[in-house]
């Protein structure tokens, strides 16, 4: 893996010089190698990945909680099928519906038609998880996924009717996906990033963990601390903050560094 450090906005007042960290594949490396080390795809052709605070479920540790089971019961009468991208009918009707959903959920043109088309023709989308009403066969939800079994299932973009299942359709789809890939013996399902309290719904699964910049952590108090930290002015990197290290890493940066999988040299 080649690492590139792309500069972001500097702050001379606090001696903060941020970098976005990119990873680029070398010979013999595959996408799962990057996912497992805390990176997500930064380019649809899988030529570049980025380090981020992303969330995954260690499926060896997943057993549905009572809340997970409650959500799954709400989806009775809904079937899901994993369809290779090459076998999926990406029609103008679905294209328009997905764009309308994205405009409403993320903001106007954040997901443009051009971006949708690029995703649907790129390796980053290998499969679609399709949810249908068993009674009618109607497609009511679709998840764009990267699947490379048995190591990685990546739950990328989900499209569905926002009011479906009394506003629980989206949570049902994610819960059903976690259960499905656990049953099929996958190592992990990756659920995207978590930088806001709105994204904490991704942590509702036993076996969940997040990448903290050095290693995978299952301490959800640590994740919530990182999310809420950004609600106030920030003038230090987290790893140089005594409060963070004291709360979660016994006050030791060295102990956290020992957990890191990023090393240079032999």
C-alpha cells in the first residue's frame, strides 16, 4: 500500500496542519486489504482509498439483539435478494427515483445523475441488495453494495421510500443486510462513516466497531466522544488531547500507537 497525504486547510494559530490520508494499491493487494485496515473507497474504480472514521460489524460477534429482532419483525412480507450489478435492470424509472430520494435525503444534486451513472458502471458497485414486497413483487428498497466474500460486504448507498414501514424501512434494510451476511459467513459488513449523532444508528448491532485512526475500537463511548467533540471548537488533534487519551487509552499515546496497523519498514 502506498500512502499519500493530501493537504487540507491549515491553522497556524493552533499549529494544526491537517492531511487527508489516501491509500493506493500495490501489486497483489485487493480491496478487502484496504477495508480491513480502516480505509473506504475514494474512487469508483477502486484505485484509491481514504482513511476515515468508518463503522463495521464483526459478524463473528453478531447475534441479533431484541431491538434488531423487533426491527426484523416489522419487515415480515419483504424478501431481499442479492443481485450482481450486471444482472440488475438500471432503468430510467429507477434512476429518477433514486435521484429524487437523494435530493430529499442529502440535498439537491449532491448525488447527481452523472454520479449515479458512474457508480453503476464502476467496480465499487458489484451487487445490489434488492428488497421486494412478497405479495406484489414490487421493489421497495435497493442498496448499492461492494461484495467480496467472505471478507467484505460494503453497504454503500441505500434508496427507499422515506415513509415506508412507518419510517423504519431504512433500518429494516440495514438490519436485514447485517443478518444476511452474518448467516452467510462473511467476516464483516462495513456501514460507512460516522461523523454525526444522526449516524449513530449504525451502532445498533452487536459486534459493531469503528476505526479511530489507529485501530478498530469496539468502545462506543469513544465513538460518541469523537462525534460530540466536533460540536464545539476544536484546536487540537484528538490524539494529543489529554482528556481523550485519559478516558479511553489509559493516558498513553504509546499504547494506542501499538495498536496501529500502519508501519514503515520491516
